């Protein structure tokens, strides 16, 4: 029986502990922290909806029930908004939800790593290709929707694909870096390997993996082995590299921006960047940011 090519499902691993943004994540899932006026996870779900995803599979864990509540109707709130004539707010609430019956939850019982979180969704994914979106990364495509393009590549070729973006060479130690199989100049680059956090001098390219994947269900053959990798965690990258040895695997170059909300500075930067993109906030924000910068610079001078 041939494997289906259509990518209908997306997995959202949201079971991590978010230790880099403590204490914010002590009682609140990291994925529910806000960027402007939406929780981080909402950006990824909207991106998946825009890419044509039909089924949304969340891998949650202990203390993550706020995520389930967020993707449910809030009947009492909706009634109150209706009574007060707040129709614009009501529309925002309703439009932010994936259709009823399209959202599924499973639990990762311990945060053993991203690879293990994806493995936990195996029963929901079955024998179909699927997308994985790491909500920490907010992706702003300059043209269309990168995930949609990655899905189109999978549906055309049947090869798995992961998103990469160019980073300064001195930053390669922060990322999984692509080793291209040949020419690396096009938008789709054939992958040979991913090297975890290499020294700038050893990095095989400056293309860093970011949190979007479209994967063949064969990835589960390798995730089933539950081999611990870097940091003692079961890594998705390790299973991807094993898959690359058996099947073609592509990296898709992002034409756009990526904001990593997984640490404190990244979360603040994402808030500023997403607010500056908003017509309703930019005019208020620009002078405030300029004033803050000026006073910070003066402060620096005082300390010097
Ligand atoms: P991160 O490594 O950025 O998340 O994983 P984390 O472990 O929560 O963060 P820190 O390092 O402690 O601050 C990226 C995504 O994968 C999920 C996280 O919830 C996050 O959305 N994840 C990670 C899991 O679902 N399970 C895991 O075991 C690890």
C-alpha cells in the first residue's frame, strides 16, 4: 500500500518545562505567555490553519491545562461580550479557534526531549506525513507561508523537509546546523546531515534549523528506538539524521523572520517586533521606544 502524500495533520509539542523563562513559567505554560495580545501558541496554530492543516495534535504535559482551555469555547465570556455589544472582540475569539472536532490532546508523561514528545503523537498521526510546529518560534514569512510551501514540497516529492534560516557564523553554537548534500544556494537544499551546535570554525554551513518540519511517518521507525542524544534527551534531530541516511530530506530556506520566544530576551524582542508590525500599535510604540532607548543610553553613560 502506498503512503499518503497529503499533509493534513500538525503536531504541537508543548510539554517542555520552559526553564529559561522562569519564574513566568512556574504556574503558566510557556506556550501561553503573551506576545502582544495572543499567547505564543496561537501564532503557530494560526500559521498551521493558514497552511491548510486540518487536524491539530497537542502533546501536552503536567500543568498545561490552560492550553486546552484556550482552544475551547468560553461560553460565559462569549455571552457577556454579546450582551455588551462587543462584537469585534467576539469575532476575534471565534476566529481564533480551529474547527470543533479537529483538536486532539495527548500527554508526554515526562519531558524526555522533543523527539520523545513527537513520538507521543504517533497514535494520532498514524501512517501519514505530518507537520511539527515548535510554538517557541514565531515565523513571519515575507512571501506567503513557509509551512505551506514546505507542505507543497512534500506533497510533490514525498520527501521530508525542515525549515532553515541563515544565521551569523559566530552564532552557530546555538543551533542545529545543516550540512548540505551539494549545492546550497537554492530555496530547497538537499540535506546530508545536521550538526548540533558546532563551533563557528567547524560549522558545515550557516543554515540553522528552526522549529518547522514536515515529516514522513518513517521518522517513527527511529523515534521508536528512544535513543537519548545531546543533553540526555531524545532528540528529533537525531531521528531526522537517521532518516536522511535512508530517504531524501530537504531543508527549506526561510525568506522571512524568525523570533525565538524561548528565552527572556527573545520573548521581549518578539513582543516589540510583532507590536511594531501592527498598525494599531506602531504609532504609540515608536516614540515610546525611542524615549526608552535614549534614557537607556544616558543611563549607560552615567554608569561608564
Ligand atoms: P524547548 O527545549 O525550547 O522547550 O523545546 P523547554 O524544554 O520547555 O525549554 P527550556 O529549555 O526548559 O527553557 C521546544 C518545544 O518542544 C517542547 C516544548 O514545550 C517547546 O514547545 N518540548 C520540549 C516538549 O514538548 N517535550 C520535551 O520533552 C521537550
